[in-house]
């Protein structure tokens, strides 16, 4: 039960719950890219600049997940700085990897 002006209001959604409801209503699709470690950063930047990205996952050659980055529209540049450092470290240790991109489909 949530509170509003100090009173409990049944059925009222918290902001985080509203966001998850809205996110679940969005139609998404996934794309996969096979890249070598030395091209990983370049490909991630290309994917982000293409827009409408909701999540990026990177897995090694065996399919083991290495990093999962949820992205929020509008704050991609701010959030991605620390993740790019992690992706750079991953690029240094893998020879090949798979990038899975979850994109929000455009309406219309």
C-alpha cells in the first residue's frame, strides 16, 4: 500500500512501478552482433548512436554473459561512461564476443 499526503491509498502505483508498467507496454526486438575484441568498443558506440536502445548484453564465445547494461533514454551518455571502462577491459581479454541489443520499436 502506498502513501499520499500521509494517507495510505490502495491501488496507487509508486513511480518505479509506473515505469515498469510503461516499459512492459513498449514493444522491443533484439539483434545480435558477432565482433572481435578489438572492435567491441567501436561497435558499442555505433549501436548507442543508432538510438532507441533499451539494453546491451555482451557474452563471450561460449555464450557466458560478461556484462548486462540497461540503458535509459536521455541519460545514456552519463550512465555509459563507467560501463565503457568495463567494456574496454572485456575487449582486452576476449577474442570474440556476441553483443545482444534490445531495441525499442518505433510506433507507427
